[in-house]
């Protein structure tokens, strides 16, 4: 009898420990706040969770009117307190889904340091930039008070220094500092700094949606990053241009594929205004993205594992819907394009591309008639699978982009 009691006690202890571990996991994986559409109730994808209002006296009008907020307790199995979350009531956003290819031409805000090389000088090999404390990934802003705008300008300022020290203002991890750079005379008689910088970038991606009310468009679902450093390129100015897909190099395990395309001639589609972890944003010239239908934008809590489609263009300029599966719904707090795990199942898309390929980033993901997210990354060892970002996270930065436009005006 005692042995049976001990077994029951051990089983109970194990169950309690498992519940506490699960509660801790849910606590860290769920965000501290949610947005819920006015008049709707929020339901999470954890069946073991109960959501209870922290106040029993809150007016029903609070839940029905955008701009209000309230708090809810999350409890595991109705007993173990997991956390309290803030619920923000919002209006349902309607956007125009795209899935069309577009070209990106952007110039950096300052010059990004992407590499260094030693200079053979009269006294031996030297690297003035490294000696000054400059690092790969730094953004060079000014030299002796002159704002830097191009590689050529930097080279000219260094060449004309006459051996005198240059005061370089740079930005590193959001902090501004000034260092003293002493160029050296190379074997050809010219002064050099031993530094490689980048002042611009260009490429092709996929447009996610256009908001005809604000005039804001967004694409990629992730930032434009430097190919050498992997850092987000600071945007000074740029434009979106029309593009067309001319072919595809299929993806295989270990070798991501790539859409091949070219910029189309003509007037720019719009001006770029921000480059963020959730995508690139801009203001449209007129209303250039009329290829897609108006569609409600889903909140993160509305996205579920199961069938969905992706709207993308694999040839020409006209997008098509292809079947996929949303295999996992991950944390809503992760804005680095890893909210969803998706699996391409459509035979036609698999035959054309092998799965997810470079250039498809930004392709809208549609589920239950709503825009739920966009494609962001491919799994290197399995091109049929990849990550997606919540449309809600994209929209949050679209609001910030709209604020940039309003402040500029």
C-alpha cells in the first residue's frame, strides 16, 4: 500500500513539475500585449490556457471600441497563473495584397564599413582605419565636419589630407563617437585609409501590401542588410521601381535558390522611407499597386497552424496563389521574420522553384481570407520550408513609417 502511495506521490510531483515547466515556457513565449479587433474576442492557440478578465466591472463598451485597452490573466488549466497581458482594441485594417516583384535602389545614411585592408607604405604595411579604432559595421558620418555621401567623396577627402589627421565622426550600435584617422602614403604616392565602405544597395524582392488610405507600401518582410557584414543598412534615400522575373535557379538542400529578374524602365513606383527588421517601407507615387484585392489584415492571435496560400510571382509580373501549410505559429514578439514556420506543398511551385527561394521574401501569406503574414527566409537544408512574419508586426512598423511621412510634411 505504501509503495502505491509513493508511486502516486511521485506521479503527482512529476505532474506539478511538468505543469510549472509548461507555465514557464508559455510565459516566455507569449508577448506581454495583444491587439484585438473591436467587437471580437481573443483566443490563443494554447488549448490548456484560460483567459480571464482582471476586472469584473469593465464596461462592455471598452471591448467594442478601438483605442481602448484592458488586462487579462492567463491561467494554465484554469489554476496556475502564467502572466497578465494587456489587450489593445483596434479597428480591422484593410490592405491591398500584392505579391508582385519590385526593384529596390537605396543609398545609405552615411558610409557602412564592410572591410579593411593593409596599406604598403614607406614604413611597412599599416592599416590606419584599424589603428584609429574603426570597426567593420561602423557607419562613417562625417570627416572634419563634412557629411559623407559616397565612396568617391571619402577617397577624395583622404587623398587630399596631405598626411594630416582626419577627425572621423562615426555611429556604432546607435552611439556616436569621433576618432582620429591618420592616412598613410602608399607605394603609388597617394594617401589611403585602408578601409572599404558601401554607400548603396540594389536588388529585387516581393511587395507585400499597399495601403491606399495612407499611401504606404511594404515588402520583403525583413531588412535590407549588407552582404558582407549582415548589418541592417541605414537608409538615407531610395526608390522602388517596377521589376519582372525572368527565370529561377531552383533551390536544393544546402543551396538556396534565387529568382532572376530585372528592373523595368519607367517612373519610380515610390520613395523608400524606412528599412527595418520587418521589411522595407515607402510612399507610393499615385497608386501603383492595383494588382491585388483588398483584404483584412489578421491579428497574430487569429493565425493558426494548417492550410494557407502564398501569393508570389515566379515569372513575369503577375502573381499567383500557391498552397502551403503553416506548420508552427511561434512567438508574436519576434520581429525578425520568424513568427511562422511554413511548408510549400503546391506541386506547381515546387516544380518551378523547388520551394522558397531568394526574391520571394515579402510574398503575402493568406489564410481564411485574411493577410496573415509574409515569407521571410528559407531553410538552407530544406528549401520547401522557411519562416514567415506576422502581418500585424509588419503593420506596426507601417504606422511608424506613416509617422515619418507626417513629420516630414
